[in-house]
């Protein structure tokens, strides 16, 4: 899951990953296939990371989460 948010700092991105991991863990099972939360900062950075993931790992189900 590629997400907009977390700001530019490693600490901010880590807090976002931690919070979203807790949320996702309550919603879906953490068993296979599993989840990986990627906090990307800006909307453009999130979109670029998502596009790159789709290109380099087309067999993976990638999700892009941005606000409107």
C-alpha cells in the first residue's frame, strides 16, 4: 500500500506506517499475502513509487492511497 503522507521526515513516515499497520491489522488478516505500508510523503512521490512498483513487480497487487 503506497500512501501519501508522513511528511518529509523519517520519523513522520514511521509514525504513519505504524498507525496504518495497526488499522489494516484490525481490518484484514495479516497472513499471506500480507501487507507492506510505504509512506511516501507527497502525492507525487506516492504516485511515482506506485507506478514504479507496478512496473517492477507486476505480479504484486499494489494499492495507491491519496486524499482528494
